[in-house]
């Protein structure tokens, strides 16, 4: 297919030409009803009716079929002429030659059918491609054009400086990455991350551009410029991804450039040798014609890139950005997966695991008293206690001590919540309680101990088992944390290979030594070198710009199980590409042999070209209708 030289008119689009544009506007050959093909088909069918006088039949059929070829084939002949002028041999040249040769031997209807079915195949391919484009084009709508300042002034979002105070009205999109200063609401993140459940927002919550505010009014301070905000980065990554080709795509493109002139030469030799040594030219011209038409590689040239494009579009609908077909291949074939721990397999925060009490004190009451004592503390352990309690009351005379805890008064009682060292300084005995990071004492007596664990990221439980079920041979945990913490997480998740206490360069060295293709999954700035070095680097979330820029695949949502869904989708794309290549070459080989050694009709050649094209494009289009795991 010819690629338009016109750039997209959308000022927000970074694409250099229309074929790479993901904004969904003015798609090529996608908006007009094909009246020319409908009339051409009517002329061709009319020429086959047995209702003409014998004296006029040849001329009427010639006129009807010639009109059909002019209507349906003009774009083909124009493209063929441009290709010849540029010395770029493509399928338009083959179709044009086939139509002319069919008319030369008197097969007028077959000549019209060649260009008619070729144009219909083009339409089918364009329709499937545009549907895939629309899956990605929906992303263009997530980036708002304007932002409302605290003063009430509406400015273009690209002109709002970092650190500005903006107002996010109910049911509007967040225009820029920002942090909430006042207000509370729930936000719809589905367009950005693929998450179906709303995300709560309050003072201190980080918001990403493209999220949709709920019913609350929010005041926020911007933390990134327009071009660096999440929605802009996603669009730029999608646009860049469409310019990258996989190894299979590049191989098919090189194959087509050599294959087309070779087929033309082969048809010419078949006609010349056959006519000279094995019969007259009238016998061998139809054979050469069938050879020429059935050899056209457009089924491979069109269906293979379409399968990759459709796969990336299907992934985008799930909140997964794949930056190119090469990385889709790498994720599908990788046999080793390596994971960072903090922020990747874990959420990066602690959660309360167990509460132990004495003297018959109710566990919930012990938790409530500890939360009261930690009301003003921002320590990770204190935050875990308050999160588990769900709400706190303010104490009196609260003091946070450097020795590791808080002392306060509440309800006429003296509360101490802290570590073993603090309670020992306060003269509290701990003989009857097990070793724990936090204790609670009431009026000088220890009454409770609190045990904690690292909270797992959503979807982490069972992920290694799912990956092994998809053919992954090696799952490893690479972390800079202490071995005890790494062992705890690995045991909970079922990961056997553990490497703890690593520096970034140690992670890089381990990933480079892994065999069978390696996928590394991380989220932090320190993971950027490893993400770039792996065969496929997967970044989670949109928080770290360095990680997102270094990664090849980005999972925008919070659920890491999307990684297994992404691998399943990538393997499905690879399977469809293999099916299309094998089916296309097998049918073409059969018809070519039939044409050389038998009496293959032009209809068989047309099926080997346009019919195979239609079937392979429809097969690739199945990716656009995939619902499983969404």
C-alpha cells in the first residue's frame, strides 16, 4: 500500500506522516463509500450474463469489463506507475500486469476481477487497520487542552508552569500531573491505566493527567509540564511505537522487495521457455498470467504488520503500551523473567499482619488505642497501624520520641506505642510478649504487640505460577533489600531463585547472563539501566519517567497480573503471524505448481492472491475482537 506523504493536521500529534498518526482523524481511504467498486462489480457481473447477440457479445463484454477496470483499477494503475518511476516493485505492478495480460488473451471478466478483488482486499485490510487505529486513537482523547487556574482563568494546558495551583472541576479530566492540596473525590482511571474501579483521592494524593474527576472539587499543584505529564508521555510512546518494526516485519518487507521482481522475471521466463520449447504462446500466456497473479506477496506484506499493529492496539485497550513489534516478539518468546521487589512485587508499604494481646484485651481495641497514640506520626509502621484501624481520634500531650515511638494521654490513661527500646526506657516489662517491632503499653503495662509484613502489589499472588504455565522456565527475584525480606516475599509468591542485597550494576550483570531471552520488570529510577538492557523491559505505573523511557513495555495500571495477560496476547499475535505466513505460502505454492504443470484458471490465481489476502487479514483482525482476560 502506498503511504501518504501528508502530515497529520492535529497540533497535538507528534507523528511525521499519516500512516504513523494515532489521533484517529482523517484516516486514509476510510471515510467514503466505495461507489466505484460497486459499479465496477455490477459491470463485471453484467458482462457474464448470456443475453447478448452473438455479433455484439465480444464488444459489449469488452466495453463493460474495460469500464469496470477503469473504475476499480485506476488507483492501482496510478500506484503502479509511481512505483515503476521510483523503481520500487510492489503488488500494484503485479496486479496491473495481470489485468493487462488477461485482456490481451481475451479473458475480459478475469482481468476486471483481478483489479476488483484486489481493491476489495485493500478495503478489507484498511478497514481492519483503521479499527486497530481507533483502539489506539482513543488515547488521544485522554489529554485535555485547557487547565483552570486558582484565579478562574482558563489557559492552554501546555502554557501552565510547573508549581501552578489549578482547579479540577467535577466530571472533568485532570489536565496535568499534580498533587491534591484540598478536596476529596474518586477518579476514573480506566482510559489511562485500564483499571475498572475508581481510585480515591484526598489531600496529598498524586494525580496523573488523563484521569477523570468524580463528583468532588479538587485544588491541586501541578508537578509536571504539559509535555512531561502522563497523558502526553503515553501518546508520544504510542506514536514512537508505530514507527518501530519487529524482526518478522522487517524480514517480510525485505522479502517483498526482492520477491516482486523475481516473480516478474519468473513469469517472463515461464512464458518464453514454454512458448519456445513446449507449445505456442497462447498456451503459456495464461500459465504465466496465473503464475504472476498467484505469486503476489501482498497477503504477507499486509497481514503480518497488521497482526502486530492489532496486537498493540488490543494491548492499549488494556492499559498496556508496547513500544514496538520487536518487544512484542521478545515478551512472547522470553524464557526468563526477573522481578524487582519493592514497588514491583510489593506495594512499597507495610501492612499489619497480626495483633497479639494480654489480659483479655480485645484485638480491635488494642489497635484503636495504638492508632490514637500514632495519630500524628508519619512513620511507615505508624501508617500501617492507622491504615489497619481505618480511623483515629486525636490524643492529648502527644510526643514523638527519637528513641522510636510515641507517648500520649487519652481518656485519662497513659499510652506508649513504640519499639522495645522505648518501652524499656519507660520501665515497661515485655517478658510475656514475643519479639515484635511495635508494642502498646497502657498505664505502664505492656498489653499488645504488633507484627507487620510487606503488602503485595495487586495481582502478584499467583503470577509466577501463571508465567510458568505459559512456558517460562526461570523466574527470579532481584532486589537491593536484605535477604530476610527477600526470602519472605519469595516464599509467599513461590519464587525459588532469589538474589538479595544487589546494587543496580549487580542486577544488570545478572540479567545480561540469563539465557533464552530475558524480561525484567521494575518501576524505580535505579531500574532504568536494567530495563534498557533486557530483551524486554517492563515498567509498572507512570511515576518514574526514567523507568518509562527506558522500558519497552509499560503497564499503566496497578495490577501486575496484566503482565501475564500481555504475554498471552503477545504469544497469540505470534501464533497468528505464523498461521498467516504458513497458510499464504502453502496456498501460493500449490497454485504455482498447478499453473506450471497443469491448467490453473485465472480464478485460482486470484484466490491465491486476493482470497488468501482476505483470509489472512480476517485472521489478524481476530486480535481486535479478543475479550478474554480484559
